[in-house]
C-alpha cells in the first residue's frame, strides 16, 4: 500500500515537471519582442541590459529564453 502511494506521488511529480518543461517558443519569443520594445527607451537612456535585467524578472526570463532559443536555433530567435 505504501509503495503504491509512493509510486503515484513520484509519477505525479515527474509528470508535473515534464509539463513545466515544455516551452511554447513562438509565444515566448513574441512576449520577449514586446517586452524589448518597452525596455528599449531605458537602454537608449544609458541603462545597461544587465541593470535592467536585475530589476525585472520578466526581462531576466526573456534574456534566458532568447539565449536558449538561439542555442537551439529556434526560428525567430535573436540575441539581445
């Protein structure tokens, strides 16, 4: 009984991680493009991307997404 409960718990954890790992690349890249347009004035004002990135979780995620997309050669990926 305990073994079966443990097995079900482990399988549910594995399944939830597998679902979380799937990335809709085109949707993420589109969000990042929109965010980049909003951040562009800060960059032009002299703020570095690292300074902007540290202050905003969405920007950090977009930088991460962009780097992974470029590494995986996803169509539409561009470096910041």
